[in-house]
C-alpha cells in the first residue's frame, strides 16, 4: 500500500558521485518526485492508519471483551491485542519520523547542497523502510489474531 520511493537511477547516481553539481532539470525532477511521494505517502498513511485502527477497535478489542465476558480463555488473542496496539503506536511514531526526514529532504536545495542531499536521501529511505516493516508486522499480527480466533472457535464448538 505504501508507494515505493521512486527516484531515477540516473538522478540518484549523480548524487552518489559526491562533488558534482546536479543540473537544474535533474534537481527539479527529483524535487517533483519527492513531492509526489510525500503526497502519495500521506494518503497511504491516512488509509493505513484508519485500517489498522479499525481492526484494533472494531474487531480485536470487542472480540476479546466478549471472550472475557463469556469466560472463554483467549490469552493468545489478548497477547496479540497488546502487541498490535503497541505496533500501531510504533507505526505512527515511525511514520512521523519518516515524514519529518522527508520534509527536511524536500527543503534541501539539491542544486547547491549536493553533498547534503544524498545522505539525507539515505536517511529517508531507511526511515521509509522502517515504516514498511511496521506495516508488515501489523498485517502479520492481524493474521495471527484471526488464526487464534479460529482456534478458540474450534475449541469451543466441540
């Protein structure tokens, strides 16, 4: 769901070489790519945040509350609920850190500060990869909760 950081290999290689100044067209193209990425990621963050909040607040928590109310043992689902809630907070925090670094990168004048731009780009890539891993972990935890729920259902219908 989160768009992939797209910068052309040619553009990035110009920064990788270090001291070379980037021509104005390449710089404008890169800035445009970064602004598009920022816009697309903001939409993806909104959708993912809503999606994961919905899973937690409209599925995981209510189900666990019903299990407790009905004296059904669901310790695995309760453990997963805690992990999911913690991972959701991590996702939000990591996304905020990524967004801050992306804003810092967009603010750099890549024509004048080539040497500053590429290291900042690498930081943004790293932060973005962290956010992507958070999304994978949340999806995995949601899947584990579904499996734990199925197991409880099977155990209680025998």
